[in-house]
C-alpha cells in the first residue's frame, strides 16, 4: 500500500506538470478579472515574464516535478502538514475534513443498499432460473449495468426540475447545528435522487454476479450430495450455497466502493453536492496541486484500506483461506 501510494503521488505530480499552464496563470487571471474589465487587458500585458517566474519560484513550481513531490512528502511525513490551497490559501486538511464526511456518508449508504438488495434479489431469482421473470430481471439488470451513469444523472436532474417533486440540489440549505432533526429529514429528502442513481448504477452488476455465483454453487457435486441426504432445501440455500457466494462479493466490494467514489465526482457536480469529488474537480480545474494531491492520496488510501479489509473479512468468513506460509 505504501509503495502504491508513493507511485500514485509521483504520477499525479507528473501529470499535473504536463498540463498546459499552472497555478500562477490561474492566480494572475483571478487577480486581473477582479479588476475592472476596461483595465484587465492592459494589466495582462504589463505583467512581465520575470514577475511570473518570480511567483513560480516563490511557490517552488520552477523545480522538476519529482523534487516538488519529495518536498511535499517530507512536509507531510515529517511535519504532518498537508499545506495550504494555492488558490484559497485555506489549509488543505480543513478543506478535506469539511467535505470527506459527506462523500463517505453518501457512498456507504449506497453500498449498504446495493449489498442488501443484491443478495436478496440475487438469491431469490437464482431459485427461478429459466423462468420468464428470471429472464426479465436478468435483462433489466444488464441494462442497468450498461446504462451510462452520466446520462442517468442528467435524466434524474431533469425529472427533479420538471416535476418539482425533488430538489435539484443534493444538500440542505441550512447547517446541521441549526436544527439536527430537521436537517436529517431534509438530508434524506435531498439525497434521494443521487442515492437512487448510485443504487441503480451498482445493483445491476452485483445482482448478476450473486445470481450467477448461486447458480454455479447449486450445480456443484456437494449440493447434490446434500440433497440426496434429505437436507431441507432452505438449509442448502442459506447454510451452504449462500455462504460461498460471499467470497466473490467481498472481493469485489472494494472495487464497488472505488467505483462509487469515482462516480460520485460527476454526481456531486450535477447535483451540487458538497463532497470530496466536487472539491477534487475544482482543484484540478484551478491546477491547485496541493489540494489535488491530498485529495487523490486520501481517496486512494481509503480504497486500499477497503481492499485490505476485504482480504481480512474473506479469511474470516471462509476458513479454507489462509494467508502466508504454513
């Protein structure tokens, strides 16, 4: 995990260095546009190359990207300081902490609902294999799995705008401290459509995987042996076949969580949800390297921790799995 995070940070610094322009251009343009439009063009011409280079040297942007990255690592590891946003000048740790809880809450709620309904529907329709309802559900699950997430978000946004049944933004307009109970109900009302989008985007693939795994297990010789011994069908399903469907889902749940985080970037932009994905988007557009790198490393760390937990849980639910040497 440490090696992967190190290489990821190096790659992010390298890609940001290849992007046209830099944070100095963004800062200068913001300063110019804050003035009257009549004088903006004159001031832009008045800015000399020496002034721009001096500003880059002040921020350390005139050094190779790997040198900038090593200095950033030293500040984070030794001084435990993520730095400040080069645009807003606010501490990066404050900006991330103010947004990460919103993204975690939304994505974890989505993961819980996807998990519950995937297992319920996947196990149920594995008992209806070959029937018309099974074909219909499998077809719609495939459609949901292949349907573009961006188009689904836009359609739900249009639905909210035309009907007025749901808000077009995904977050209440008042803080939690003002009225906690009212905020909780308002929050559930505001995130219904974004949550529905994330749920529909993830349920298709998970449902098909669990159904296929159940059918594969039911065709194994040990299931035939259990049935020949007169074991009740419900015990065969839930005490034996169902347990073996946990393995692939636990392994894939970390990838599902990573997909939810990556998909939430578009979701947070379209529904104006104040999460880490929207913060990342704004930082990339402004080329705020400190904020981009801290965001990327933090999200990647969460995904890697999820994968490690998936391996641990997999060994707990399946006694046949053991890591390391005997």
